[in-house]
């Protein structure tokens, strides 16, 4: 899922997202709540209408953003008091409040409010935090008003501790959510730890419901986690890195500002069918990105998102055609070597 | 003509320029010479191919940019020695060098190298400068290699002095250029002075050749100067102002960040057919521009360029249908009041 933090996938128009076959995008509850405000977005007809995107949207819980405001927040049983990163104003998120915001935003898939502990947290802290997230999941479920329009997912926490992950998953499954998210990974742990946890959760989570791994990741992370049973992922890497000139290709990461591309009249990827590769050279995109020209950021973003969506499309086809193992072994090392 | 300073009309793709019916764009010789370099653009197949724009391009002479480098340049009879605004490196532009650069860039319409004196220059300086520009026009014409592919225009100078403008125009006309540019206006003089000069030159310049007024201007400037016989104009106003949230409409300038648009779910202009107006609200574009989101700058740019091109299209239709006077009287006050 391409990420549209403040109700826009950075540098992209909705038409361009459709041209690269984006089927769903993510938007951030915390950011939309602060600006322009969920009440206004509701008045504007919801997030879909506000940003002119008529395909599915997923909103996160705000948990990750709020927890990132170290020093600006205070967690209690009832919720989290925090200061806006923009103007320092005080706000209080409870599980009910987060669901109210997400109901206003109107995304197709929404998240329970969770506490997302740092990787450095000790087991004791994570155990306590986990209990809180479970309690909040129950409260959020009760507060959810648009059950038929918006699918509310519970978020599995538990750090890198298998028995905590298991407890979290099983207690959430008792609440019978239509889908399950895995939070608290990609927060600084080695990728082997992440893979161990998704692999561990694979047989535990129900097979007939979607599993969403939050905030992940590199192309290699995507393939490995899909091998470990994950269905959905989101990450800012393709968009954020592209704007700075770091572009994903099947041959590896291309740092387009590098001198070697100065005279290079080939497209980013000669086999790619995206708008950037059909029409522009590496030298031109390098020229634009070096001068911070908007079109350069646009073209790099189009290509990198196209690469990500082509990767997941090819994985999906391999699964449907019963040759995922073959695909996995062919590409896992290549993809892993692309972007560490 | 939308302005594409460094081989890109800021924030726009070539496809978007075509969608708003741009027929020709301008690019800056000075900027393309410095980055990525005219020799490289020639190697890339010329400006059209480099930037993927297959409709006409006009390149300016670099005169205006070089003259703006006050303190960083030294004018001699032979040309101008100047320091790059980027890295301070030394460069020397002669009339021959500028034509060589423009031949490499390969635009359809190119300009002679001119000295473009400041509005504050006295008559004596302007008279001397004018003689230099005429000499350079002759030298440039001799140096021009692609006469059949690139139309070289002479540039009329002479400040706000009618007899100097007359002398400049007549001496250039003896050289029989395929078109004539008017430079040295929109450099700080009151608009009445600008209009007086274009009106004065109207009966002097040949009727069957295009007249291009360089670097102008507001919507009112455009209508008045077309009334004064001008055929072509260029200006960064629609693109530059749009990125900062100042948007042109038939109802006046819209400062989209203003509080009154916070909850305004109407399009920028309800009668406009551009992509921005067909799909997005003022509130959404305000939200994006306030957060410096690229899509906001894109949508504002699309609308303002569409407005400029719609304005000139309507003027052209009025001329062809023999009702320009009526159009002029209906709109001159409205347009003038829009953007002073």
C-alpha cells in the first residue's frame, strides 16, 4: 500500500496511482486528525471524496505516531495524552476517540488504537503494554459505529517475544476481528527477528482473514514476509527515498544523482513500462532531482511505486499459479541484496 | 508561453502541458548552459528529446539573466564575462557563443544575445547599450547555423525612449529577422510606460512577422499588449505564484491559504474545466499547499497555466471572429483589477 500520510500520496495524483495499478492506499489517522481535522474531512464527505480516491483506503491507529512523540506524551490506562508535533497543543487519544476519528475519516479498513513499544523496551514493559493494547482493542470494537462499511482490524503486539505474540494474537482472535495487523515490528530490530515473529504467527492467525504487517518494508522484507503468511504491507520507502533520488529497480537501488548517470540516456529500467521509463532518461531525471525540480521527484516516485506494485503483483500471480516457492528462491537473494 | 527554466515547466509533466493546450514553451539558455550543459543536451538529441516535449520551444538569449548578475559580470564590446550564480565559475558569452548554445539546444525559435539594461539606466547608457545589442544581433545572425530549423529573432531594446526604440527596430528590420522580440520591458517601469512603448512600436514593426514581448506579464498586461500588437509573451507568474498558493481566476487572484477557504468545498473556479477544478476542492488544495505538499503545487500550477492559456485562446478567438474590441473593453478593467 502506497502511503498517503496527510491525505495525499506524496508527489502523486490519484490518476497516476491508478495508472500504476494501486488498489489501496494508506493514510495516517494522527496526521489527518491534526490537519485538516477529522471533523472537517467528515464534512467534506470522508477521506475518499476529500482526496478524490474512490478505491479502498486503510487508516492506521495513530499509535505508532503518538508513541514516537517521546517526551511529548503520557500513557495512562485510559489513553494517551500528547502534544502535537506542529504547535505543541495538547490532545488526548482514547481507544474510543481513535475509532471516532477513523469513523469520520471513513476508510474501508481501520485499526484499533494500540501502544507500540520501542524495540529497546524490556519484556516486562512489553507485557504490560500488550495488556493495555488488548483492553483498548475491546473498547475500540465496542465504540466502532460503521461495522458494515469499515473493517476494524486488531493489532497484535508483543515485541520479539513469541509467547507474548501468541497471547496477543489469541486474545484478539477471541474478539473475532475481520482482519489482524502485526504492529511493533520494523522498529529497529534485525530483520531476522522480524521474520522469526511473522513466521511464528503464521500458523496461529486465522487463514481466511487478512494479515497486515504494519510499516514494512524493503523489497526483500516484502517477499520474505509474504512467504511467512503476510497479505498486506505499507511503507514510505518507495515514495520517501524516490524524492531524494534513491530509486528501486530489479537490478538494485539506483542513486540517480551519482555521476555515472550524468550522460546516461537510457531509461531507469529498460524493461519497465511506467510513465517515467517510457518517456525520460536517467540523465534527465538526474538533472531534475539534482535541481530539486518537482517533476524529478514525481518521475522517481512513479517508478519506485510502480516497482513495488509490480513486485507484489508478480508475487500474487506466482501464488495463484502455484509457483510461489520457485519465485521466492529465484528472487529472495536478489531483492535482499538490493536494499539493505 | 509557459516557462520551463531548466528544461522543465516547474511541477508539470509534458502530458499535463498538452492537456491544457500549451502550444509552445520557453526554456532559458543561461540555465540550460550551466546545467546540464548545452553540449550534453545536444548529445541527448536536443531540448525537445531531452525533456520529452515534441511541440515548439523558444529559448531566450541569456541576456536578461546575465545582466541580472550585477557585480558578477563585466560587459565589453565583444561580450559579457560573468560568474555562475551556482558555483562562481567564470564564463564568457559572446553573440556567437550564445547562438552556438542555442543551436545545440535546438529550440524552434531562438533569440539574439542582447544587453538588457535596468530601468534605472540613463538615456546615454541605453543609447550605448542599444548600439551594442545591434552589433551583437548582426554577429549572431552570421553565426547562426540552423537557419531552416530555428527561427532567430532580433531583440528591440531602447528602454522607455521612443526614438531609441524606433532606431533599434528599424536597424534590426534591415537585417530581416523572421520575428522581432521586445526586450527591456517589465524591468520595473510603470505599466503605462510599457504600454506606451508597445503601442509606439506597433506601426513600426512588420505586420506579417511575429512580435514577442519578453517576460510579460499579468493577465491585464497580456490583454493590453495584445491590443498593442503583440503576438507572443512568456512569464513565470502563473507557475511561480501558483506554487506559493496565489492562483489566477476570472474572479480575481485567489490566495488559497486564506482562512476563508478552509471549509470551502467548491472547486477553485466552478466554470473551469482543468484537472484541478474537475476533481478537487479549494479546501483540499489549501490543505495541500499549507503543508507544502507537491500535489498542491501541481494542482495550483495546472489551474493557473490553464487560466493563462484560456485567456490567450479567448483573445485569439475574439481576434479571428473580428470582435477583439468588444472583448478588450469587456475584460481590460476586470483583468487589470485581478493582479496588480
